[in-house]
């Protein structure tokens, strides 16, 4: 039986176009994108607004979710990592999670065929 996996990535917003192109070339079937804020290895930025200094330690990121069964999750991870890489702190992270099952609502199909 083919394994279903979810690839979750947090990347810089300006790298979204490159990552979408890389995923398309890798044959990733679907993609969900969310705007999120987070904090990791990226340094805190100091700014001023109306004379008051404040720190920005939650940076804007894009969260990508891609469920795969037919293509290896490692291909998806490689496509994301290659397209999102700048070499600077804050490039992001990629996680691979097992998916217990999948069910497509429209067709009532379950398992790998639902992906």
C-alpha cells in the first residue's frame, strides 16, 4: 500500500512564486497556502513608530501544506528547499508528517485515490 504523507513548510513570502513553480515541476498535485507569523532563528528587528521604539520578533511567513501519495515526499521537500533557499537566517523549515487516511468529499473516495 502506498503511504500518504503531508509536507508542511514555512517559507519567506517573497519565495512563494519560486516554490509554487518548483512544486509544479516536481508534480505535486495540490497545495494549500496560509499567511502566518512566527519566530525562529531570524533576528529581532527594532523599529520606530510615532517616536516609540518597538521590537518585531514575529516575522511574516507563508505556510504550505501538500499531501502526497503518488510522488515521494522527499521530492516535494527537495523542490521546496531548493526554491526557498537564500542562505540567510529565516529561510524556513519543512516537516513531513504521516497521514492516517484521506477522504474526498465530492466523490466519496477514500485512501490514496482521494489524494
